[in-house]
């Protein structure tokens, strides 16, 4: 092949065919004011992820939350970064604090409200993407100070939600009123901060928060703790779209050969097929959230990692790298 051949300019402009990783710094992304005083910042939309997922940071003030509603298309997840939130979803009524997560299946009516004083902070995502268009349609540009709190009658909201697969339903004494048939046999899942399946390799702890039956195969969510000197070795996925949110600390993110200084609050968009590596070269722990779409990558980590940290001797570290590399061939994860 001629090494000097040029790429067709049309293909170079087509993001659906040629996609690149993206680093979204803290406070960057697409921001709106939702209902006057709720700041929402979209770090990934359907355009960034080929429709696989949408990811945003919600910073509502106290005593704020959406009315009861139900999704017909997307699985939804919430991870509490700051504050306290009460979720009512089907027969589940739970208060979540920092580090807790709830997986909400499509078809189950739900609502939530901030129960702590002051502004809270939530990671929210849907798989697949598309529902973010509802917020962008009704939200005001996210510049300047918040405005007065606003409300809309359910009829007016629903007049704008049809194309986004969301229906707002009136409150009744039966929490399952408004449920869709697609939710039959499924329930929301609450995972507290101290819960999850823990795995270890190369100075990195992987805590599986949601996967498999919990999400109907739509996504996997893993909380990642990287020790100083820890590394997620360079690899690429044959099928998984990934998004990584930095909860605490700082990591070096090498995406397709380019290095980013990823600090707390930043987000990494990693399309399938592109090599990426995450290192902690700082002197403190780093905590990340890894969203992988569709679900299934947890089986790779279960097969390749150890259940505990054991020793940190170099020979163990090298063996971890070898295991991650060799096992990955069975799961479409390539060095």
C-alpha cells in the first residue's frame, strides 16, 4: 500500500465513520439551566458516542427533583457525588448519599428529590443516548446565574416528550402506576458506597457496581481506584464504547497516543477500537467511574484479575499485565 495515500476529505469529516477519543475538562461540556435553577452539564451526547450513551453532571439545589416519569427506551443510572437524594422507583424508596448508585430499568416509573441542604451533585447517564434532547429542548443556556425556579404542568411537559420516549405520570398511592410492560420482572437496584464486587490488577481495584441482569445487558458500571503507580495497561475494545469520569485525584490518560492530564471532574470519551491507557503518576489515590456500553466487559475483568490486591511485588505486577493481555484475546480486548 502506498504510504502517501491521502484520506478522502469526505470521510475525514464523517464522525460516524472516523471517530476520535475526546477529553472533556471539568466545567466544560454543554450546560443548561433546567427549570430555572438546576445546572446540568452534558459531557457526552449521542453525537459523541454514536448513540451508545449520554453522560451528564446534574447540580440541583436542595428540595429539587423531577416529577414521576417513565422511560420507554433507555436504561438510566445515577451515582451520587455530593449530597443526599431520595429515589422513589417502583417499590423502591431509598436515600442515597456520596458514593451510592442506583440502576433504573426502562419501563419503571420513578422520581427523586434532593434531601440535603445546599447543592447536590449527581452523575447521570442513559444507555442508549437520545433522551438528553428532551433537556436541551426545554433548558435555557447554562450561562450566568440561576433564574427563578420554574414548573410546567404535566400536560405541557408530555407534549414535548413524545419523540424522546419519556412520559410524566400523575402521582398515585400505587408506586407502580404508569409502569410499562417492558419492565415486567425487573426492579431498580441500589448499590451503596461500600458495596460491589472487587477485583484487582496492576495497582488498580475494579469494583463492579452494575452489569448483566441489573441493566439487561445495556451497560456495565465499574468504580475504579488506582493506587499511586497503578496502571490500566494500554488496550482497545472490539465492541465496547467507554466513558471515564474522574471522581477524585488525577490520572494520565493516553488516548490514541495523546496524553491528557485528567483531573477530578473531567470526562474521557473512548470509542471502540482506539487504544487507551490510564496511569496514576501522582502520590495519592485516584477514583474513576468507568461506563462501558453495552454490558459485558465485567466478564473480562473477572477472568483476568485477582480477587484481592495480595502482594505488590514486581513479579505480581508483571503477571497481572500478562493476564490482562492474554485473557483479553477471549473477550475482544486487545493490547
